[in-house]
C-alpha cells in the first residue's frame, strides 16, 4: 500500500487521507461479540446464553464504530510517527459512516504542525545592563519602613496631625451623587500615607474626635485610579477617634527582634545592606530576563498553531477565574471572553516555542546541579530551608518549576553571550519599584 501524501494547506496546517485495512479488524469485532454473549443483559435470555446473532443485531453498530474508531486513531498515530510529524493539538478526523463498513475505508485528518523556527541574528540585538549602588540613605529608608511596620497607636484627646491614625466614617459624592460610604462602619487611615492624595489628609489635620467636616477635592487629570481623574469629589467625614503613633526606638531590642542576636546596630545596618544588595541583584537579573524574552518575541515572526493558542487562552482564563474567586469576586457576574486573552496567549505561545527550540538546539536543559541550586534559592523563603529542599525532592512533579526556571537561566546566559550590551546607571528606588526605562 502506497504511503499517503500530505497536503500542505498553509505553513502549519496539513491534510492527509489514510486508508484503513479492514481485514485485521474483523477478528477484533468478532472477539467483542463473543465477549458480549457472556456479559450482555438482553430481555428474554439468561446471562451468558445470548445467541451470537442477537448480540450482533443489538450491538453491531456500536462495536464496529468503537473498533474502527480506535483503528483510525492507531493508524493516524503510526503515520505521524513513521513520518516524524510533530502534530500540534488534536487532529480533525473526517470519515464516512463506520456502521456499514464492509471493505477497506478512508479517513481524512486535518491537523496543525509545530512551525519551523529559525533563530535570528542575536548579535544585532541589545540588552541594557542596569547598575546601581545601595547607599546609607537606602538602608535608613528601609529601617524607617521597619519602624512603621512595628509602630503601635494609642488613643489620644487632641487634634489630629500628620502621622496620626484616625478612625472615621466617610461618604463621598461625585456630581452630587453618592459614590462611596462606610455606612455604620468606620475606616482607619494614617495621615500622611502616600497612597492617598495629600489634599485629603491636609483637610483632616487639626480635627478632633467628634468633629464632622465637609470638603471638596479636585483630582488631577493623571490621577490613578482613572475613575477619579479630573473629578471634583465631595467628602463628608466624621472623626470618631484620634490615635498617636508609638514608634519603637532603633536600639538593641529593635535589632534583636530583627535577628541580630547581640543587638548590635552596626550589624543590623550591615545585614540590611546585604539584604538590599541581594534584592537589587535579583531584580536586575529579572529585568535582564524580561528584556531577553521580549527581544526574542519581538524579533521573530512565527506561524502559531491555533490549537496551542486556544490551550493557552483556556489556561489564562482558568488562572484569572481562580484569582478573582480568591479575591472574593461575585462569580455570577464574571464572564470572560476568549478574546480578552488572545494577545497574551500569542506572546506566551511564541515565547514557549522559541525557548523550546533554543534549549533543544543548544542543549541548554538544566543539569541536576542547576535544578538543585534553584531549589536552594526557593528554600531561603521558608522557615525550615532543609525541610523545604526535602519537600521539593520528594515528588518529581515539584521539580518541574525549578528545573524550568534554571533552564530559562541557561537561555538568558546563552543569549547574553551573543547579544550587544550597554551598561546604564539607575536609581536604587527605581530598581525596587521596577521602573526601568528601556
């Protein structure tokens, strides 16, 4: 029997018509019938005593369809394996009725294949290598944050000032319509918190418990969130209580609480400096990886199999739904359209195909040592690092993520060995807030 010819519909879509030999399948059909004579439950016959012709009449179509469908799947699989075809997704199989088959029959399979990938000249691409330093003022700002995190508040009978925490009931109005209200509940706000527009806190300074105040605030055009941008918002605020901050002293006790056994403040500063250096390095490396991946995606044109895009869309949608549910969203009101994830899915698919090709072409899959190194990095974030390492290694499935990340590191290193690079200074705060300007 001649090998079927594959038709190229486009760069990644193929069609082939394959013949299935019926003769070898006849014995399988008969074996199914014989088994059914012993197990079939047909009215008028005792179990195990159903005549063969009755079984064939009752179950013939179902048995033949099952046997022939499996034969189609097997024949297609053999064809794909023999011809080294890399099928992407499930094929679309078309055939005539399988219940009336008496001779060899044909089926047509339409399917997508993984695209041929050719990596562009990496030497033409450029990665910015950002550099920064950790200064004494950065250490001080970090200690200030730690102080704020450990600050307690005490109720006090005086007017509120910046730094105080005030308990308030609040209503807001936009275009004379109520936009927000705490109702019978209250909220607590720390005056001077930079997450709020400063004009609001300015209105609160000087108010005592028991005071009510109404005022308007004009939000700037570039305000975030955009719902308030360029809006005139009216507020009605009732102050319930004022609390003053009780800040801990940066002393021996403070240092001990942060893990410095002898309470040495100098050692505390050195420890924080080291932590900041590690954090900066981690963020700079993450930025390089982000640049490399973006350059790979932007510099290559690939025909993406629709099947892969659809799989990625489903995964993105499922992840989004789980996140919304965990955040307490009303799932009855949530409807996610596939088109919402189309662009992200295409980028993810392209990157995944490129990474897989590079890894295979240059033998960049992570070694056992590299995978264990990544696990060791993960374990630092656990209370018991040794137990965490053991947990990862107890199940091969748990090794998949560290192995994949270590492999990605290999790809980045390979890319960086070939591309152009440019060193550029960047402010420490911009690194921490991930505000890179490439």
